[in-house]
């Protein structure tokens, strides 16, 4: 029985060590916004309430750790575009930060301005479990500046006000956003 219990604890012990090692190596630096390019550079950045936000670090689950690098998916059949990025590591005070940002757009067939609505177009920001901010209808805009389905590149800019899901009187502001990704 003791051997069986030890076998069950071993993965948890190694996960704890993995997290500790990973996050000690990823102290969050001071960021600058990436240039607004259209070459498939796989970059994202924006100003979130007066601080620059970039994809950085790794996110760990029970099973593995993955890079927080920006990822994008575009399907030509539904003209659906999804972008996801994360930021995790330790800030200057040593506090652990774990944040996620995503954009979801549907009916994207060309360059142009796409405003947020309640169903098909939105931005989302999360800075912990049960802490999600969503764009409200008409309060956010995403501008697609390049949509190249041959080279698989989508680039654009974005900004908006995102409301806290649990209390819509709380909000954050996203400004000067830009992304340039090579999608799959």
C-alpha cells in the first residue's frame, strides 16, 4: 500500500519541481510593443491599462508545459479566425503572473474593420481562474490589415474596453494592439 501511495505522489512531486524551475527561469522583463508588421513574424502586443503586454513564458498543466507564444488558426470554410497568447512568469516583486489573451472572429473574408458583437466577434483577457474580461458589443474593434491565404498570414490591430464577466462595472482598456501571425 505504501509503495502504491508513493507512486501516486511521484508525478505530483515532479510537477511541483517542474513549475518551480520553469518559473524561476522566466522573470517577466520590461516589454516594448512589437513593430506593426505584416510578414508572419508571430508577434502580438498591446497596452493593457498603461502596461505593455506581450506573449511570454510557459504555461504548465498537470501533464506538460507549453510555450505561451502567439498561435493562430484560420479556417477558410467558415472564415473563422482565432488567436491565442499567454504571459506567465514572475514580476519584479516575485509575484507569479498567469494571463491569457484571445481574439475570436467569424466571417472574416478580407481586410477591414470588424467590431465586437455578442456572438461572433470578441476579445477575451484572463488573469487567473474565475477572472475573465470580455469585449462588449460595439466596445472593441479589430482591423485586419493583411489576410493572405496563400502564405497563411494574418496581421492587424485592435483596441477596446473589456468588462469583467462577474461584475460589468469593472473594466480594463486594451489599446495600441497589433498582431502578425503565420496561421495553420
